[in-house]
C-alpha cells in the first residue's frame, strides 16, 4: 500500500463523517504493519465533548480488533468535506499515536488526492509524554 493509495482511502472514509455541528468532515486510513487498513471518520455529538476524531476512530477500531503494530496513517479533512488545505491531527490524536506507535510511524496529510506530505511522529509530537515516562 503506497501513500497515494492510503490518501485515497482517507478521502473515502471522510464521506462517512458525522459532523452536523462543525460541518468539518475528516477521514483517516490507518495501515497496520501486517498490511491491513482501518478507516475512520469524525463522529460528533450534540453535547460536543463526546466527539471522536477520525484518527482515533481508526485507531480504536483497529485496537479493538487486536491490532497493535502500525506503520502509517493518512488524514484529510475540510469544511463540508471540501479539502482545500492540509488537515493536521489534533494533540489528543497525536498522543494516541504515541501510545501505540514507534518513532518511525508516518503521518500523511493531503490537500488533494495527488498532493500530500509526510511527517514522522516525533516531528508532530516532540518531547511527548509516553509510557517510558512512567515505567518504574
Ligand atoms: N477532528 C478530527 O477528526 N481530527 C482531528 O485531528 C482534529 C479535529 C474533527 C473533530 C470535529 O468533528 C471537527 O474535526 C472539527 O473540530
């Protein structure tokens, strides 16, 4: 699975977004080290705080299916599902990535199906808090 294919799956996942409050539709496609893809969309709530981001939807689906090793995630988003700029994962999602992923985990953001850029997790969460900080 190359990055362009993963971005395409993130665009498809975005179609499933449930975002009646913000109108921001977000899609994610998470690739496991074994080559399986889990998609995710954002899911909002009238009481706002239960809202779940697309990235965490993808992670939680995968983790609840027993997956523990991940190689990359593609993320796209935009108002009413129209992608015009790079949609960067929020801090909470970056923290979830840090829980389950190594430093070589790649985050791919796209502003069109053909235009994307890649980051390694430590670039998006430098000096992050992780389980290594609480090991005794
Ligand atoms: N959102 C995501 O799905 N991923 C992020 O990393 C940031 C924000 C969603 C949450 C909410 O439904 C909408 O985007 C606007 O904040």
